[in-house]
C-alpha cells in the first residue's frame, strides 16, 4: 500500500488544482467581460497566459529535467497560488493586472504541468497498475473537475462575484502544493548526465518529427483546441449573455459537456483495451467538436444546445486517454519531459490563437457568423484525416488481396 501513496497523492493534488482552475475558466472571462465589455480583451487574457505557457512547455523542460521534475511541479503550484490570489484580492482589478498575473502563471505552469505528467508513470509503475487504465481514469477525473468546477463557477460568480470565485482557484493551488510536498515522492530514474541546453532541446524535437503518427495526431489536436478555446472562452459566454442573461447558465452549458465526458470516460475505461487506438481517437475528436458549435450558432433552444453538447462531451472522453497512452508507449522515458513539452506546446498553441481569433471574429462579423465559421474549421480539421485514413486502409487491403 505504501507504494501507492505517491500515485494517490499526485492524482488527488491534480484533481483539486484542476477543480479550482475550472472555476477560473468561467470566472476570469466573465471578470474581463464585465470590466471592459470588449470580447477581444477576453482573447487577449487567454493569449497572455497561454503564450508564456507554451514557451515554458518547450523551453523550460530541459531545465526541469536538470533540476528535477518534482521541484518543478511544486514551484509551479506555489507561484500559481500567489498569482491567482493577486487577481482575486486586488480591489477593482484592471486588465493590466490580470494580464501580468496570467503571464507569470503561464511561465511556471508550462514546465510544471509537463513535470506532473512525467511523475505519473513512475507512480503508476510503483503502484502496480496498468498505464492505459490510469490515463483513462486521470482524464476522467479531469472531466469530472470540469463538470463540477464550471457549474460551481457560475453559481460562485452569482453569489460572490467573479473575484470571489477566483479565490477558490488560489486555494486549490495551495492545497495541491501541500499534497505534492508531503505525499508525492515517487522513485524516479536517475537523472541522465546533463546535456547542453540546446542539445537537450533538439533531442525531443528530433524524436517527435520522426514519429509521423504522433505528429499527425498532434496537428489534429492543435486544430481542435484552436476552435475549442474560442468556443469555451468567447462564444459560450457571449451566447449565454445574449440569450440566457445569467452567469449561472454559463456553468450549465459547460457542465453539460463535462457531464457527457464523465459518463463517456466510464464507458471508455471499460472498453479501452478492445478499441483500435487511432480510429477511436479520430472519430471521437470529429464527433466532439463541430456539432456543438453548429447547434450554438443556429439555435437558441437551450434544451437542444445542452443535449448536443452532452453528446459531444461523451465523444471527447476517448481523445486524451488514447493520445496520452500512445505517448507513454512510443516515447522513451529519458525523452518524455521534452517530448511531452513539445506536444503540449503545439497542441495548446491553439488556445491563444483561438481565443484571439474568436474575439476578433465576433467583433468583425458578429457572434453567429463567428460560431459557424468555427464549426466549419473544426469539421474540416477532423473529418479530412479520418477520410484519408480509410483511403489508405482500403488501398492496403486491396494490395493484400
């Protein structure tokens, strides 16, 4: 049982900090919207956090390897506690303060999050569990955080205001820090001999570019995240403000997606060993995106929007576990921090780009047109690779026959 303490502590700490982050996912955009009234500013805040986050995910990972992934994870949670608390505690907080604190948090969390992912594998191996199932459970708990956190976020904004809700995020990082310090001490492999910084950085990039399957999945994930960020942080809050006129409803729409993801994750966890990985990934990604954008752009029927959003959430449950399991299987242990960092950087690069493009599109063409354009981009980015895969598969079958 002692070998499982690190695993349970890592999962618990991640769950708690993710729960607070989902509250901020609702509260920060609402705070910016009510402070400035400009949708483009919402995208600017997303970019202020995500650009440093992406840079740190790539440029900071060799340093995390050199000084220790556990120390990197703890530092990330400590600094995130402070920056989030500043946003929550500053009276009449303005856009410059939000931008500055978001940028600082992004710098430390990029390498810190990658370090937590690297800590997962030795913790799972020491506990004697199957890696595929743990990645599915890990993803399911994250979806559960989204379900609870976004729904609670809307209510907390209604009761205590946006800054009051953000205090929950600050507290969650503080608790996660304590858990990491006291409980998460997995047996890590010996650190390799220190390489020159640029040599270490190139090693991860060289491996990722050589694996065409992972590279193709990464391009799809980037495209999906680009539209997803615009949808979650720009389109849904504006749609709720125009149609439903209540911050509590914001949590309901986002919570419907998360509820579908939680239930879908339970199903996927049971079926994971029996499903073809790439086809499952591609189909799930295609179903999870475009339908919820099109229904948001074409309908004001709340029940229909919630139903379609729930189905899309059910489908998305398979995406991250499949991609995560394939990364753990295909990437050598000594390269995981750097490769995971590159994967996160490319994948998450869609977030700041999507947030800014979403805000500009709404300002330029209106909310409905922007949503429908996003749905079209998502459809093309996810369906074209699926069609291509089946064409290649059919040609291979014809040759065999």
